[in-house]
C-alpha cells in the first residue's frame, strides 16, 4: 500500500533572524552546471528550494518588453535534482531584474485563473502590482511547436535522466510592485513507481477527473498540495521580495525547508 506523507519543517526563522549562509545568486555570471541548495536568488526574487542539491541546468537572459517593463531584463533558469542518475525534481524559475518605471506585471492566467486543476488558491484582486497565485496541476513533458528555447534546452539536458511523461507541479506567480516571480516545482511520480501516464493532458491518468476513485494517485496529489501549501504561506509572507537590492540580504528574510519523506509502494 502506498504511504504518502510530507514531513514538513515549517518556517524556521523570522525576518529579523539572520541566516547562516547567503542565498545563491543565479545570473549570467553563474556557471551552468553548478550546484545550489537552500535558498536561491534569481532576478529580484528569492526562492526556497526543497532539501538536497540542485544543478543549474539552463539559464537565459532576455530583454523584457512593454511600458511596464522598462529597465528590466528577464532571468529564467531550470534547476534539476536527480536520484541515482534519474530525474527526481525540476524547478523552473523566472524573474525580472532592475526596476520598472511604471511598475506592475500582467496576470499569469495559466497559473492564477484556471479551474480545471487539482487546486487553486489565487487572489482575486487582479492588481498588476500585487498578485499572489498558486495552483497544483499536472504537466505533460514533451516538445511541441510552442516549446521555448530554454525548455528545449531543459529537455536536452534531461534526455538521459528518465524524465517522466507527466509531472505534478506546484506553480506560483507573484507580483510585488515592479518585481515578479514565476516558480514551478515539478515532481516525478514515476520515480515513486507509478506507470508512465498517457501523454494527452485531458485524458491523462493524472487529470483531476481521472484520479477520483484512485486512492494512490489521490494521495500523491494530496502530498504535492501539502508541500505547495507550505511554500505558498512562505511566499505570501513576503519572502520572495525581501531585501532592498537585486542580490538582497538573506539575513532579512524568512527561511523555510520542506522535508519530503519518500512514499513507499
């Protein structure tokens, strides 16, 4: 019988408590292939990582567009974590650098406003300067005509890591004034013994309609959601945009760790 549970170490400190180590900074000077752990900074945002080491697999810097993005660049990175050479987790991060003269970023409707997902806990104020969104969904991993260059590079990087057909994802989209963060935490259910799912999203074995009556898959999704809830509370606290400069001061921010006890089939 499959036993799922996340042993969660909740918030470990308050904003005024100093952290022992500064956050890793992922930018154009940070070599692809280096390992990061704990807390990372990308663009203007801080991101909490689950336990263990992650490798910076992909990094891309591009110019942002639109009047609300003046003087900003976009930083995007893929982080990967393996177990015995097999992909265990992947994290997609995107944030802007610098400050916008206008401020605010358009709402990410894919994360914030979809109802056909396992869970959604998004705000309803629709402010371009104050957004807090979290959803739990399943993602089919595979190239298509719309695959971006950076995601294609992630697929190339993980091609020999037994990447799953479908991943369960905690997705976050946050805006604070002139800064935004898009963070997607991918988990591999196949590494826990689940069979590869059908590739179509709607008929996928992990679709919200299809896991009903399947206690093992339902329990896995519940475990993913429990981890996401911890992260969402952390991000809603202001963690992601703490600090007064792009490199920030990790002594001024909250710290959280999410310890996952591996389920057994």
